């Protein structure tokens, strides 16, 4: 479900009876919702009910003559990966509010946000090998960059629960808050970001992701272009005027 709180969009995985299992239809709904953020200047991604996401929907229908893995390939190519690409390409900051379990594909989905706020009782677990599977949803790209190769392999192969405190110690997430305060804390951060120079934030989030797989020279060139665009923005002009006039700037994301 998609709702708005001023300049903040709140996108909830809303299938609590399966702990928000990431079925192909749910992924497609998320993908569609990302096209309808309107003028929102920050996005909060969370789960309805007792868990953020329990992982892939293992009850997905396998057609006659189709292998289970072939069914997974179709769903990943047609539903999951397009949604993840669209999420990564957003021009606004993204916050995930992780309640309960972020399991299987739900783990890299949560970690795809720019800021991951976790409830005290939440945990992360890849779970893939527990059902004889490898990995998906960008886990192989995200985890080594967040926590290093050794910890990524620990998470992906041993598939042990990573409680929120361990995730914080590993550098996987931004912050832990009491479970009851989770959504309020995520919204407060989103409102703070939405009031900022969101054009610049969008350039930063894209440059950081691209820089993780580019050369140093490519990163420098990308930063030059990001500064050109942001330096020519109305927000930058407003910040300069505010500095000279000794007042707080009023950013509009333009």
C-alpha cells in the first residue's frame, strides 16, 4: 500500500498473512507504486504486521514441465529485479523501517535503502541455503560492499540470524530504535530529508552506488557532473542567499 504524509511517501509491503512474502504479484505492486510517488521528496519502505518480509513466496505455482528454478528465473526477471532497479534509480532518499524479520529476498530489499532503521526485535537472515537455493535480489552485490567478503559469506552460507545489534555492529544498518517507535523514527528522518536539497541527495545516492563498481577516474568525472547539476540548482542558489542573509535555507528539491 502507498500513502503520503506531506512530502513523504510510505510504501508498505501489505500481505501480513504471509509475513509479507515477496511473491511475484507483490513485487509487481511495489514496482507499480514506485511509478506513483508523485512529488514525494523521501520514501519510507516498511512491512505491515509482524514482519518486514519473510522472503520469497515458496508456494509460487510451477507450470507443468517447468523446473522450480526455471520458475524462479521468470519471476526474478519479470517482477523482482525490475522493481529493485527502479528503487535504485529513484531521485529521492529511501529509508527502510525493518520490523520483525527481513528474511531471504527481504534482507537485500531492506538493505537497498539509503538508511536502514531497525526495531530492537528485528533480525536479518538470508535463508536461501536452508531451502537449497543460492541467492537473489542483489544480495551478492550489496552484502560484500556493506560488510566485507568474510561476513557476507557468513551471512549467505551459514544463514544464521543476524539480530539488529549485530547488524549495527557490522555496519549493515543505520540505527536501532524501540519497536514501538520504529515508524515514527523513520518518518521523522524522512521529513528531515524531504526538507533538504533532495536534488543533491538523489545525485549523491546514485554516485555512491555507481562508484562502487567504477574506476577512480570514472568516479571523479561523475562527481564533477553531480556538482555541475547541483551547483546550478535553485536549492544551491537558495543556500548561498541564505548564508549571505544569515538565515536558514528553504529547500524545494529543485
